[in-house]
C-alpha cells in the first residue's frame, strides 16, 4: 500500500520462505499509534514510547513508527482479492484502495 499524505503511512506484505505472511507498516506516529493492538503492549511500554516520541518532537525531529502484523493465509488471500478489485475499480479507485489498506493495517504490534 503506497504512502500518501492523507493516510500518512505505507505497508508491504511479505511472504517468507517458510510461508509466514507478515504485513510491515510505517508511518507518522499520530497515524500509526491508534492502529496498534493494545493487547500487544503494556501501559508502561506505551508510555515510554510516547515519551520518546514527544522528546524527539520537541527537538524538532521527525519520527516514524514501524509495526507489523502476522496474517494467516486466508486473511492474506481475502485481503489481496479486495486490494486487486480496488486497484482496477473504475469508480473511486483511490477511496477503495485506501479502504482496502485500512482493513489490513490494524491490530499492529
């Protein structure tokens, strides 16, 4: 899923030789943090990450958050079908691509 200024993130689905499917995503902290699975991080880890991001921002530094999600073969197949349909849509292609991306870019760790 390509980066654009509205989504402020991008992602890539990778199939490893052992068959594992992992979605990697990167983007602006304000966009990525709400997409993280709250069960994957404890309160202390979230607080520490936010403290670091805030400190970098105060120094005028830009930050990116990296996250990932492991998908089952069925999840990946269903998402790829949705993405491919959106990619060839004649009506609202950009909107459908954004919706397809948003569907898979959640529950990140």
